[in-house]
């Protein structure tokens, strides 16, 4: 439904009001009606020494049902009072549907530390122009983002810029656009990836020694710890064909039993989480045999 009223008071006679739609006389039918009126009212004064007060007014009322695109446009009222004509215009925009959000990839991937911009752009589809204002909001994990969060406004868009992406920036970003016809939303998933990096490889996870000494015939366990998003695959490779790929909580271990001279050399821990050319990391340790104390002579 649509309803428009024009009304005014006049100082002179005659006082008449009329209304036009896009420069044409409004035609009435089963879905459109127009009623224009004018009247003069004289109020007698309470004091006989004061002349009576006359108020002159005029107006038009327009109504429409089953509104469609033909009802949009410029409605203009004309007030004629004596030799003076005044006019007032009202622009009516007919919305054909709720806003459309510009389609973008539903999943956005960025490397940790890199910059990223999440854009929320919407188009209001109107049967007439200019379009009505569209309210656009951007949310991260349900929390509204504002200018304080580095959100910048552009024509029909909201842009959220992350200068250095961190794991906390990952998650669901929801774009919500609203106009008088309704609202629509679209969710984007941001993944912040971290290339694999070996942070410690040794027989002591606390000291991360680069050189490991093992007593001949004894056993030792090498531990390799790595970080990455997604979690990297790990592998330890040592001389004498020894290797291990069993990963628990980002740690891979290799136990060398009955260590002897064939086990001496460099052991390598490799981590990989398949992030283009950035997802591979390696670290080596030197494994050395330690001979037990042997008394070769005793005497004087």
C-alpha cells in the first residue's frame, strides 16, 4: 500500500491544491484514489474589539493498493493561492526485492602475517531509481564489526582490513544487507594458515641439543616438534634405515635400540603441511657414539 497527503494553509483566496504523478494528472481506478479538498473556517473572537479569524486550507490525499513499479516516481503537489503557485515534490522508490549481496568465494585463505580484506558489498534492486539506502553490516563470529575494528565504508560496501592475519582472525564472517523490502546475508569462512616449522629436534625436548651422544649398546629416543596450521605431517629419517612417521600432538619420536657405529650420522626431521612453497621445514641433529670407560692398564 502507498499513501501520500499534501496539506497547506493559505492567506489568500481562492486556495486550491492539486497533485500530479510524473507530470501527469493522477487517474483514479480500482487501485488508486485521489481526494482534494479546501475549506475556510472563521473563528469568532472572544473580544468584540478583535476582528474574526479566518483560516483557509487546502490539501490532497492519494492512496494506492497492489503497488507496482508504475507507482514509483515523482509526486508533486501544487498550491494555488491568489496569484501565487507553490509546489512540493516527493520521490517514491518502489523496491522490487531485498538486497543482493555480491557473490564472492565462500572460503578465503591467507597466510599468517599477511594482509587480508574482507569485503561486504550489496546491491539494492529497485523498480525505480534512485535506489533506497541499504544498511550493510559485517560480523565476525557473531560480533558486529565497526570503524573501531578498521572497517571502512564505500559505496554499497563495507571493507574490513586485517593488516597481519593471526589465527584469531580466522572463522566465519557474515555480511548482512537490509532495506525496506527485507534482509539477506552471506557467510564467508576465513582460514589463516601457518607454514610448518620444526621448532625442536633432539633427545631432550627442553634443551634442543644439536649434537646427541649415545652410549654404544644403549637406546635413545629422538623427539621432533613442529607447529603449523593445518597440523603438519612429520618424519624422522636416520642412518641405517631407521625412520618414524608416528605423530602425536605435533610431535614425532624415533627410538634407536642397541646403538652402534652404523647409527652414527645426521638425522633429519621433516615437517610439511602442503602450503604451496612455504609449507616445508627441516632440522638435523648429529648422532654420535659414546664408548664406555675402559681400563686399559692398572699398576705402577
